């Protein structure tokens, strides 16, 4: 047991680590099966159990693996036309965001993330035309350096292509894979230390890939969107918890 505890991030109980591994499975299943939602749920849960400074980088690595796994098993269904302009935009946006985010105190990240999650739950993002994909890549990748989960924004771009469910998820996943890869790379460049979190990340990557395989099979057989009221309730409560923590951090600063 002591040897196992030594593999965990500093001050993280074994139960919390186990919950995050299970959460990675569940949220990967949700995104693969329903097209969206898993990334926001995962970052809301991570925000309750990880230090604010580690939240976005660790989430980025896990989402890189989760989305990469979806791409690996759905590669033949990817629509490649919009990928290159999106990648150029992602490099620009994430680079600018990386210069700013490291200067923010933790309470700002908590408050901003809580408000962002509430916006995702209640706002209806309109489809974004393909001609704006490069600009969308810049904006979404800038925002992901602060909020982590901008899958809904990117889904609005993919929605304008009017794809069938499986090509929609495959194309969206490839865009997210590139975005998270660029984000993780920039966090490494600016000095975030990933090593204490590597065992936790590996566990979450393995469970996330299993969730992706199960979710993809569900999507092929059933498709559709379920559990939305429950998911929105969970997100809303997690967002309130983040906002409360951010307010307390502001008052204590």
C-alpha cells in the first residue's frame, strides 16, 4: 500500500486517484457515444481534486490520449479538409494563451472555469461556418489554455459540416487531439512539471481508451443523446463549487 501511495501525486488520497481513473473511463465513453460533454465533466471533477496549477496541464494530457484513442479507431471516418487551417489557428491561439495563463493566480482560474462551465451548460452555441475554421482554431485554443475543455466550441464548427454521427465524432476528435497536443507542449515549455502526475495520467489514459472503445461501439449501434439533464446538473453543481473556491481564494489573497 505504501509503495502504491508513493506513485500518487503529492497529498492525493488513493480513493481520489481511483475516482479520477473511473471518471476518465466514464467521460471518454460519454464523448465517444454522444459526441460531446466528457471533457467538460472531467475537468469539473479534476478541479475538485487537483491543485489549480495542475488542472489544465493534466487534463490536457488525459484528453490528448482520450481523443487520440478515438482518432485511432475512427481514422477512416475523419473529414480531413478543415484540419490544416484549424491546426494553424490552434498553434497561434495556444501560444498566445500560454504566455498569459502562467501569470494568473489560482483563484482566477477557478472562477473563470466555473463561469465557463455554467455558460457551456446553458448557452446554445450556433454553428460556425467552415470559412472561419482558422479563426475558430485561434479562439478555441487560446481559451483552452485557461478553461481546458473547449470541445463544445469546436463541435459548433464541426456541426456546420452536417456530418453523420461517426464522421462528426472522428473529425471533432482529431481537432481536439491536435489542440491538446499543442497545449501540453506549451505547458511543458513554460515549465510545468508533469512527472509527479505520470502514474495517475497513465491510469487515466488506459481507462479512457477502454471507455472510448465501449462508447464508440455504443455510438455505432445507437447514436443519439441521452442523460443530458443529469449531466447538466452535475456540471452546474461542480461549477458552483469552483466559483465558491475561487471566491474564497480571492478573499484570502
